[in-house]
């Protein structure tokens, strides 16, 4: 897959996260930081998601994935690890929707890069999903470099 680097204004955009575990929590936090309007679909959710729900930061549908929950989303995050949920997403997603297959990269058409922001830059690193660990390592090195303001030399 060819990844097209792009930064999106997610403010108020409807995002559906299918799954309630650690991966879903991590993706939800990234979307929340970008201003997305997030609904998590899962029978149960991780403590981090429970906190966000209790604070009113996200909506939670206490159910399994259903077509009605994903068809109007701007972005869908598949993070349940459930084959049936993945099938529903695959069969009901529209060509104009962004889909992140956190639990099955072949399902998605977008990836979340390892990213950070400083005062002047927003930097993202991706290995096209081949090695998230390597991307995080490069991100940390770049953060240190930027923190030292080496880009001005």
C-alpha cells in the first residue's frame, strides 16, 4: 500500500472505535487529542476508556459491532480483534471513509504514524505498518533532537 502523508483537521469529525481494549484506548486518546467526536463500540471497555466515558469525553455503545454504528463515521478504527466485527466493517464501509485496521492492517486504508508536536513542528514517522516499534524508536530520537533545537543549526 502506498501511504500518502497527510495531516487532517479532525475537529468534530465522527470517529467510531470498534473494540474496548488497550489498543482501542490508545487510538481513542490520539483521536481525542485531535478533536474528533468519538464513539467506542464494545461490550466492555478498558479502564482508560471508562475514565474518558465518565468524564463525558467519549460516547460508548455497549454492544458488538453493527453496520449502523460505522456507516456514518468519518473514520473507523478496528481494534477489537474480532473477525465478525472486521467482516461487518469491511462489508459496510464506504470508499470515502477512512479505516484504520489496528487489529488487521489489511482491513484499513490508513495508518496512525508515531507522531509528536513541538512548538513549531508536527512530525510523523511511519514504516507503513511494518514495524511500529522502529517508528516509535525513530520518533523518540527525533523528539530528543528537536528538544535540543538542533533543527536551527
